[in-house]
C-alpha cells in the first residue's frame, strides 16, 4: 500500500480552510442578523437607525446566500 502524503496533506489543508471560511461566514451572518434585529428594536422604540438595520440584515442574507452557494457547490463536486 502506497499513500501519497502530499495529496493527503493538500486535501486536509483545503478542507480545513474551507471549513473555517464557511463557519466564519455563517457566524458573520448571524452577528449581522442580530445587529439588524437590535436596530429594528431601537427603531420601534423611537430612535433612528433604520438604514443600519436594513444594511445589517442585507449583509446577513448575503452571508447566508454565500453559505448556501458554497454547500451547493460542494455537493455538486461530490455528485459530478
């Protein structure tokens, strides 16, 4: 049995980077969504901040869409 250690290391490295990037992107989306909710609550109580709340919510949706795209691409790579 011959193991190609360079290929194994390469797969490990790419998997590690992809996992950290995807988890970081999802976390960024959750943080942005919570900031959007805080801005919406502050706006409902009479203070300003609707622009920031909308921007945070939009950023969160973009992060989640990128996560879905990355997972979908990974499934496509596995199936193809």
